[in-house]
C-alpha cells in the first residue's frame, strides 16, 4: 500500500506478527515496520520499504502483535467463591454446588448487594490485569444480576470500564445465565417476566452488543434459548451461547442455526455440532481456564474443529466460579498444554479469531485500515507468548495509535 502523506508514527526495528492467516506463520515479518495515522495502521511491511513518518521509533527487535482480545469474560461481579473452591477440593461437584443454591447464585446474591461503584472497582482491577498483559479489547457479560436493576447495573459498569481505561469493551447480555431463587423451577416464567423485558430495556439504553445464554441442565433448555435468540434477532442483536460445557444438549448446533457469532466452552461438542458451526461460520471459543478449574476430563474436539475449518478463539472466561483467571497469556498456555492447540493457533485465538467471535473486522490483525491496537513484547518469537507461565513480557501497549 502506498502512503502519500507522512504517517503520524512509524515503528521500526520490529518483528511484526500481523496474524493475517494464509502466509508466513503468525503472518511474521522479521525486520518489519508499522505506520500509524489517526489511530489506524496505514502501512505494514519490511522496514527497508517503510514510508516516511513524522515520528520514528526503533523497537530494537521486539515483537509486535495485535493487542490481545479477551472475547469471553465475566469480570463484573462482587464477592468471591473461595469457599466453593474448598468444597470442590473436598469432593463436591460444580453442578452439585449450583443445585444447592451456590455457584452462580452465590455470586448473584453478592452482586445484587453491590453498588455500581463497588462493581466498577472490582471490574477495573480485573480489567487492569488483562490490560497489563496487552489486552486492548474485552468482552464483558452481565448475568450475575438476574433481575432488571442489577443486570442493567452490570452492563452500565461494563460500559464504564471502557470510559475509565484505554480499552474497548463489547457487552453481552447474559440474563439467561441461571434461574434466580425467586423463580426456582420456573425458567419459562423467569424468561418472560425478567429476561426478555430486561433485554429490551438494556437494548433501548444502548447497553447491549450481543445476547448470550447458558444452555445446560442446570440453566436453560434449547427451546428456551431459542426463544431468547428470536427476541435478540427481533432487536437486531447478534447471539452467542455457553454450550456443551457440562453435557451435550445440542446447544452449539442451535446457536449455529441462529447464525451465532460463537459457541463457547464445547467440551461435549459432537460431530453434528461441529458441522453446524462450520456451515454457519460460528466461531468456537475455547475456555481452558474453566476446564482446568473444574478439572474436566473431556477436552473440546479440537482436531474435528480444525478439520472442519471452524475458527478457534481462546478466552479467559474470567469469573469468580469456574474460571478465576485474569490472564490471557495463561489461557494461551493452557490452550496449548491442555487442548493441544499450537502456539500459533492459540495466539490467533486471542487476536484474529477473537475479533471475529465478537463480529468485528477492524482489529485482531496488523493490517492497513484496522485499528492500531498493538502489543509490544520483550520476546524474540511469538511462540514464547504461550510458552511461559506467569511471566509477563509486555514492553508497551498501543491503543488507538497511542502508547498507554
Ligand atoms: O462460563 N458456564 C456458565 N457460566 C460461567 C460460570 C459462571 C460461574 O460459575 O460463576 C462460565 O463458566
Ligand atoms: Fe462464561
């Protein structure tokens, strides 16, 4: 691409992992440069061909990747579930704890009791941990309110994270996360009285970018999720689904049939689900932090997803119960070690495919025209990002073209 005007800023002496698929592994340019103007990448290529710029910075051989994207998180919540961690170590299962009124419902009690300021403080602490590892875009779900006021409060807090920090946020309405105690045994009643009207209200307030649900024996049936998705479609909102995490209810195929952006978890996904996702272009979001924390024994069918060409994203699922993990780098490591992704697949899962899981094509790769949301790392090779554990090599982060 030719650039007639000098760019605002030129990064040189960089190893650039563009993450554009189809060429060199990681889209790697060894002695590369990236030109930025008005918060966007305007040129990327070999340093020897770099266009002129008003400001040049030599990165001394550091690695540049797209800013990381956490496309599945629940970072707005109150309280903690350390006691349940102990109970699981004593032998109780995640499902048994949930059925006894703990699990998600214990976080619902704490979240309902928390003010907006308290929720924001907790969410910012977790967002800061993700940002410190190079994240520039976070998906944040509601789903610990399960009443109108608290669901709306959670979504407002999620929006405020983007106002308070140099990070982009995409919100997902997850009212269909669990059935609250006041509707115990009456998921249909809860859907009609709370979930659907609250979705309408949240959408009217501009608080919703996508609609999510939890399709599981301890949560909502496929038929109930289908009703939710129909309402989302009527509102013009994309959908996604927690599917096949603890059992196989056919949630992924249902999501794919509704043109879902993604189906997430997928430990119990079968061939029918894989085929439906491939046909619909639905992204699989792999959440190894939940698999690890719950000590699951079934891994998602990575080989089948790969063979069918289903894009694989990787995310933290950061939440107080099944995945108290605020590190995308550890999620990448777990995706490789536990799910056998290659380090390249894992990094693509938190960049290129994560963008697609959020329905975005303006980020997740270093390409002219996309946002200049970048991470600069003190590593030589991109495989190092997934290789180390608890070792943060972030040297700098660029958000909308500015070092932050
Ligand atoms: O993605 N699966 C359902 N929802 C969350 C868990 C939330 C929780 O345990 O608080 C998940 O794993
Ligand atoms: Fe989740």
